[in-house]
C-alpha cells in the first residue's frame, strides 16, 4: 500500500458523521449565538423566513432540509413526530428540572417543600 493510499484511508476513517443541524423555533431564536459558540450548526425560523408560518410549514421545512427542530410548542413536536422529523420538545418540566439542579448545586441546600 502506498503512503498516499494509507493517508486517504486514515482520513476516511477519521471523518466524523455529518453534524446535526438545528432549526430553532421562534421562542428560541435568542439561543442561536450561544449554540453556535458551542459548535452547533443553527438556523432559526427568522433565518428561513418562517416567522408566523403554520406549524405544518415549519415541520415540513425541517424535514426537507434534514434539520432537528427545537421547540417548546407541543403541536410542532406532535406534527414532527407524526412526520418522522427529528425534534426536541423543551417542556416547562425540563426547564424547571435544569433550573432546580443548578440552584441545588449553587446553594447546596434543598428548598423547603410546601403544599398550597
């Protein structure tokens, strides 16, 4: 095997899988720069001129362009699921758990649980 052929073989083996590309729904547009800083390839509905578009159009755009849809809208997530479009539903429960975990790390004390 020649040195050039060995080099090409090594390069092919080291190539990473294609990166996931994200489509941020309207409520997450402000996260674009943060996610890009962490290395994500990100588009927003603003970038794609889909602001105010129907739920179906946003999901179809994500499917057509092989994007993972990040949303807080349960209808978008449901439609994406029905159309086999990769998506991530950011629920209030998920956000609350992340905030709670960070607060517990910083304060090192659990909150008092009260029922109202």
